[in-house]
C-alpha cells in the first residue's frame, strides 16, 4: 500500500501542511481543537512521520524490531527483552527497546515514534485499552504481536501466561499446607492480575465455599508502597480474622508484603507467603520465597518467532499462545498455620 503523505493529512483536517508539521513535531502552541482534528486525520490516513526512515528507499522497511514494555525496572520485562533480542539477532534483526512507564499517552507517542522509523514489526506489552488505531498500519505491512496481556480493538498474535491456572496452583499449595484464611494482595484493574485474582477465588471457593472479602486487598496501581500498606493492614486484623498466609500477585507486590512482614517469616513470626513471578535473590532471603512463575524469557522468544513469521509473509488468523507456570517451593509457602 502507498504511504500516506502529510499533504493528505492536512487536506483531511482542513489545515495547512505547516500546521500538521508543527503537530507531529510536538509543537505545544497548536490549539487543542486543531490538534484533535489533525490527530483524527492521522488516524484515518495512517500517516507516520518518517524521521530516521528518510534514509530508506520508498517502500523499504528497516530490519529493526521494536519492543515496548510498561516498566523497564521490572525484571519480568527484562527477561522478555532478552528472549526477544536473542531470537531477533539470530535472524539478522536489531531490537529497539522502549518503555511507556504504564502511561497510555506515553505509549501512544512511543508507538508513533517507532512506526515513524519504519520498523519491521512491533512487540507490545499493552497498557492502553484500544489499539484499533494500529489497524491501518498492520494493513500497510507492519505486523504486531502483543505480550503478557491481550489488547482490545486489534486482532493480532498474542503470547500470554496461564495467569488463572498459576494463581489457582499457588492458592491450592497454601491450602494443602493447612491454611484456611489466605489473604491476597492484587492490583485487580490489570488483565494479568485480574486473572490471578480469579484463580485465587476459584481455589478458595472450591475448598471453603464463600471467600471473606476482608482477605482481599485490591490496590489501585500495584506499587510496592501500596502492597506494603495493604499487607500490614491484613496482618493487623484481629485474631481469628487475620490471614495465616498471603498470596501476592506480582513480584512488586511480593516486595511490599515482605517489607510489611519485617525480618521474621515463619511460625509465630508471620504468615506463609507465595508470590506470583520470581525476582532476584528470592532464594537467598532468610526464609526463601516460594513463587509460581512463567518463563518470561520464553515468552519473549515465542513472541519474536511469531513476529518474524509474519514479517516473512505468514498469513492466517491471529494466534494466541498461552505458556504454563511452575510452582517453586522454597520455604515461605510451606509454613504451616
């Protein structure tokens, strides 16, 4: 398909080419009303600023793949990146890595910038709600693969973990150790942790019937500080209502819970603990932390393989790959009430 031009965007928006240029270059003096018209015209035409791609021949794409994740400080995403880069380099591709800091607006700008470089394909850990705006870009030949979370508004290849099954496995492990009052710390607004909450609830209801809502700490953002406060509040409940075990649904939340527990983790000192996602030095703590985790490195490898297959011309309906999880007992999850 022919690449849309800035002139076409300007004509559709009813503004000058200079105004479009100012907008795509981030000029803050463009009025909100005009900016909205230009943005709508860009979405409709599929126009992308060329930037570094100006050095390419017309219609030519680079050999660079783009990976956009939510938070580069999270070791889980670092493992994904390593998996992607290994497969990409073995097939003669480079990888450019970007982070949205879990900000949908920053993500949108980052994707626009990456597409402006005519990357060969996009790998995205989605943070926004609707990716329909990428439909025209995909139709023009840029494949997209989503990782860790499914995306709305665009049918594309997706690689996920079995979040529901992994959380049920973690909860059942604590139940098998004799725990009945199992607290959960969860940022329920995210797809991954929402599925993990579902797995926890399924295991608890199968074992005990109804679940005490006081055992569920739902966080707004899923930060370590929120998790520390939530875990402390759970552990401050009166005897008989206090959880004897905790299930934390991300590695950041596990960090926060460990801070709330303090140095003691064991009978008479604190609850049992199972976290979702592994993290560095989890096996070196005084009581090593039991985790249920998926292979983030393999997730990156699988996503890169799917993307390269699309770049090579593979057609067919979007594929959804779900990777299994493994429970690693280390001590904290085996403590009895």
